[in-house]
C-alpha cells in the first residue's frame, strides 16, 4: 500500500508508526504542502478535502482520515494488535485516543491557527497560548490514566500511536511538559523503538536537510 | 445501561439515536450543565473530564467519549449494524464520520467558543461566524459523498447518527444550509423515524418547558 505523507503532519506520523508496528509493507509518497501539492487535481482525486495523509491500497482504493485508516489496518492485519481483544478495554483505549483525536489535535490544526491570526487578527503570542492551552487541557485528562511503560501496559497500542506525534508537536511549540512526567516517560520509551523513531518527522525522506 | 445526558449535548444526542436504533434497553440520567452538575465529585468519578455524555454499563463500568461508546455498542450489539460488514466500506463510513467528529464538532465546542469570546475577546458576531465557518467547511466535504435516502443508502449508519445532531446545531446557529440540499433531505428523512425524533433535544425530559 502507499501512504501519502508530509513529514510534519502528525496524522501521517500516526500512520507511519502503525504501519511500522504492524510491519506492513508500504511505500511513502511525500506530498509537499508548502508547494501546494495537496491542492493539485491529482491529489484532490485521492482526497477531496486536500488533507494529508491518504492511504492507497494495492487495488487502488483510497481511505482518508487517519482514524478510519487505523481502524481499517487493525481490522485487516492481526499482527501486533493495537486494540485490546476485550471490547470494554478497547473502549478505554479508544476513549483515551479520542481525547487527542478530537479534543486536542483538530483545535490546534494549521487551518484553525490561520483563522485565528488571519480572520480574527490574533497575535503570534495569542496563537502560541491557544496552541499550548488545548494541549495542556487534554494532557491533564490523559496523564492520570497512564500506566507505563507504554500508555496501556507492556505493548504499544493506538494510544501510543496518537500520543507520540502529539507530544512531538507540544515540544515543538515549547509547551511546558514538566507537569506530565508519565507522558514524557512513555514518549521517551516509545522513541527507543525503531517503529517509532523511524516514523519521526526528521527521519522522513521529505524532511529538510535530507 | 445508563446514559448520562444533557438535552442539548450533541455527543449525547448521538448516543440517544444509536441506543434507539439498536433498541437497547437503557435509562437516561440528565446532567444539568447549567447547574454545574458535570463538575460535581459524583460525576467526575464517572467522567474525570467532566464531559457529557458518559455510558454506565449494567455492571457499573463506565465508558467515556461518544466515539468509543458507539464503537463499543456496535461491537456488542449486532442488531441494526451501524457500520457495513465490509472493512473497506466501514472505513468509508468512519472517514465520513470523522469529518464531523474531528473537523467540525470539537472546534465549535462550547469551551472553545468561551475561549474565543473570553480570552481572545472575540465579539458575538465573530463567534457566530467562526461557528458557521467550520460547519460550512465540513459540510462542503460531506455533501458530495452522500447517497440518500440515508447518508450511505437505505438504512441509517453511524454517518446519520453523527449528521443529525450536527445539522440540528447548524440550524440553531442559523447557518445557511441552502447550499447543502442532500444533507437537508437526509436530515428530514431521518427525523421521520422515531429513533431519531425521540432523541431530539426538545423531546428530552430535561428540556425546558417539559
């Protein structure tokens, strides 16, 4: 399969981790957002929203939206399960994941930040405060639920797949992470695994300076 | 099971529809957000984020986050499936649902609107324009994918469960829906079914004037 990716897209980063964890053979096709490649007719035919990532299956069919892609991979590739077999335990992981997927990530999305500074005339400082605020609110809800060494025990789950890109962004925007020691310990533990470190933005073929 | 609900919460509205569609026996326990009942110690023990809804199972275990609840119900109650049996088709429904669950709803959430008008000092007009902007952007992505008479054909799926509360909110905030004829036709078709109309905010025991 082929993942349409941008090195810094955290939704693409989730997919890169999951594909590595499940050892699913795949290619990564970079889409250069700065050059507007996501708005090309060719890309819009794959993803009408013009969003990265998109996942093209070997038969040419395409799945959009990272959560839908991850649920699809989980249902089709049983190796290294990313959700517990028990439905209630799976619901606990999904609830945790949704705090990142719904309550943090979309509110800090680039298009929202552009609306803030553009249409609403917010300053750079106000934008940064906004960014950090929603991460901090979300992480406050997540931190008490964590076990270790991974989010839900001894093996990575979807929770780690979502957490690592979100922490990466938090650090990039200089969020104070000192109040989240469990999150930071898990982040560092994950990044000792090749599945996670190979998926980092700076490890991608389209990262600057590579 | 017991659904902790607030009549106007659109995430609770999703659950009310799904429980009705699947004909799962349940009680609805109102949580009065205006009286701050969601911040009581009793409620925070159920949902540490203080968010509505929460789903309490018969054995007392609790699931939070509407998407996690709906996936749980789908996995445990096979009657009236809300996702297609085929994994790729299910991914198409989940991708569609995620445009509402991630790209519209969280950005228009009350706590975000409060940050806009409070911390950022946005006017009421700016708040309304923000609200309508994210609905309109999301609906533009959804409208072309719709079939009818329900979102994905002849029976309601998770897509309809998410769509109806989002349209309800759009109308409440006087969003121009004339550019979305397929969405409006599906909204009206859904509301002819008791599972949907019984779940409406104004049909709830905690709605004002009842």
